[in-house]
C-alpha cells in the first residue's frame, strides 16, 4: 500500500510536539498538507482552512484534527462529507451529541473515524490491564496533579466553556482508568472547584461506584508545582501496584515490571493505519461520558481567580 | 395474558399524581406492591425497601421506579438482577454511565428496560412530528418557563447535585424537541444560571447546531409566576406552528389542529405492555445527553439565593 496522505488541521503545540514527529517516523504515512489560520510546517503545503484544503487536494486520505474541541465538529463533518478518514485529538468534541453525529456520518460514508486517547498507548497500560484482570480489586486511586502554567502556557481556550479545564488532563486519566479497569464504572459524587474568573474547573474530586465493590476515586488538580503526579494506585487481594508517569511505568509490590520509551503518538498513528486498512472505526467515548457525568452531577466550589 | 404485577418504588408526588391512576386505569396491569421508607397506598402490600419486596414477592413482573434519580441506579440493578422488567421515571439516572450499565444488564438478563419520557406521550407531539417532516425548518424556539414553587414544593433533592435543577422540566422539553425534530442536534452554547446557594441551575439558555441549518434555541426558567409556558414555536418554509401546553396542543398558522385529553402516563404504561409483550427495551438517552452536554459546555452565571 502506498503511504496514506495525512492533512493536519491546527498547527499548534500538540501538533508540533507530537503529531508531526509521529507522522514523520511512520513509513506508512506522509504529512501532505496543513490547514491553519496562522501557522505552517516548513516544506508542507499550507492552506488557510480545511475547506480550501479539501477542495484543492483530492489526494488527502486522512484528516487529523488538532484544533481545540470547541471548533472541531464543523471540520470533522466537512472531511467526512468529502469522504476522507478522520482522526480526532482528545477529547473528540465539545459535546457527546456532536460526536454521536460524527459516528453516524462516518458509518454512512463508509470511512474510518478514530477518536484517539493517547494515554491509552502509554507503555505500561496494557501490562496493568493484564495484571488486574484476574485479581479482586479493593481500591483504585487516580491522582493526576500537574502545573497548568507549565503544560498549557497561555492556552486560553482550555479555560473557556467547552475547554474542560482540569478535565483536559483528567480525561487522559479517565482514558487509562477505563482501559485497565475490568468493569464499567459510574460517578456517584463529584466536587468541582472553579476559579472565580473561569468557566471550567481547576480541580476535581470524583467518587465512582463499581458493581464489583472496589473503592474507586480520582483527584485532578492543576495547581501542582514541583514534581508532577500522574499515578494510578491499585490495591488488590493479591498485592498492590502503581501505574505512574501517566501510564509509562508499572511497579508491582514495589518492583518495576514494565518500563519503556514513550510511544503514545506513534502508537496512535500505527493504530490509524490498522483501522483504515480494515475499514473500521474506533470511537469509545467512555472517558468523555465520565467527564459529562461529573459536570452534570458536580457540586460547584469557587476558589481564587486564575491568571497565567 | 394475565395482568402484569407492577411494584412501585418511591411513593411520592409523581407516583400519586400519575403512576397510580395510570396503572389502575389499565386492565393489563395490577399495582401489586409498593416499596417506600415512609409512605404506602391503601389496600396495596407495602415493603420498606425494594430488596425486601423482591425477596418476598416472586410474582412481581415489573418494577417501576419513581424515586429521585440520584438513588435510582442501585434499585434498578437489584430488580434487573432479580430478572424483573424495569420502568424508569425521567431522567433515567443521575449519570449516563449508570444508565449504560443498566442497558447492558437488562440485555444480559433478557428483560425489558424502559427509560420513559412522559412528555413524548403528550397529545399533539406525534402530529407535530408529522407536520414538520416534509418542511424546511427555519427556526425552532423552545420556551419552558414555570414556577418551581408551584410544581416542586419543598422538593430539596431537585436542587441537590444530580437533581438537575431547571433541567428537570427542561429535559421534558428536550424529550419533545428530539421527538419532533427530524435530525440530530447538538448544543453549541449554554448559559446556566445558578442560585448562589444551590448546586443546580434555576435557568438555562441553549443554542443548538442543526446540520440542516435551522436556528434552534431553548430557554428554561423556573422563576415564572402567573401563566406558565411550555411551548415550542416552529417556523418553516411552509407556515408556522406552535406546540403548546407541554405538547398537548398544536396550532398551525393560528388554527388549532390537534387537541385532546392528557394521556401521558396512560400512554407510558400502554407502551410498557407493548415492550414486555415483544421482549424489547426502549432506552433513547438523547434528552439526557443534551443535558450532560449543557452542563459540560455551560457558562456558569450566579443569581440570588433560592429559598422555598
């Protein structure tokens, strides 16, 4: 098969840090065009918007959307209507209903829709799922604490309604939790802490109900200076484990059992090739459902205003 | 077929106003038991909770849940695990994830799960759907304004996290909108107004995106004294119409075209008999998805404290 031609929409931080290197490293893919109002990639044809790109470039097979979730649906619809495969950064949209619309449209057009969760590709996630599978789980503590100024410098959209606030990293934690936990969970309590001047929360405490009886909680906080924490602590009837560094490392009873290089975005683009090659879509929305449930169910607390 | 034995869980306002008369009026159903901490129905066996009821009464075919949504999932699960059919008042739960769990469990047990939307049974809803079906829709204005003190006197749970606030009536409007509108919609903007002392909103303004290009909005307000408004105003290329009184009346170009007696809950229980008779479930969650999307996407405004 000739390499697939990929167009990137939205040439911002995540595109430069992750998507462009991952596409460049995959011999099955070529970065053939970009669409962005005010950025471009050296040596790659640039268009001011996706409509212009699609009209000019029949050779584009896949449109990969890295724009903020609030504006992603219109572009995804354009690309699907034009018969192109579509890959969505996380979260796959600002609302569940708009993603349901995209799922139906991709099915109707017979093209691939891939709602990605990059953290699920982290090195030790699969090993952790396997380790948990045959154990009685007593307790799961998800702890995701980072410094928003360090990881999202100046990104105003993340604080706007629909930008999810601390659930932007938190949804990564939820994508890992839903990948490793053997049963569906649902949220029974959520405390959401909003800066007085922002539409989205800076911190969240979640309690889940597990039909199997495990005690499952998550805490997200964007005010963590110094060392950063992206851990899932697991207690079972047969030992305990910590999945740390956002899913990259697994320690079982204190012993390092899985460690490897970061391959999250290379893993996503490899999966994209599989999906296109087998005419299938992958659109698990469970992390996004938990976020919507947290907002619906949440107690709202107010804290100090946030300024970059 | 012998009448189905129905057990009601939660003997509160909605049970007395609607469920008990509707069951009594249907020859295919018998109200055979109730479960409630502190209420009962004269002449009907009463149990303190559903677990006791299920253990004592193998003859109960259907469990109809009228308890607040925050506590409904555990009882629904008990009933489904015991192999009984389950009917859920709206909204079907406090979270989408918990309803997904019930849908999977009902399918695994081979019993009927019916997530009801009583407003869809209102007299003129089906006529309005038919009237819209062959027209180009330009504008839809949903206006749902009522006095919370009149309709929810002293109901504290409705103001608690998970109780939905003004979306408790608003979800009725959304159940009508999703029934009559010919395409899936998604919310693009939501302004939610919270009383300073409450976890749920007293008012909401919603803007939807329609792939077909119609201008669709909804306004919900719980501060309406005097005349109450439950209207959907429709403008098309071939005339305009108003669906009013919560779906009971349809006027087309000013002329009354559909009017009839209230049959919402009798309609739900007739539908329950159809579903059980054909071994099927009905679990359209689209009204609840829009509510979750509104909370996720919403701008939060604060207004005066609310006291009954």
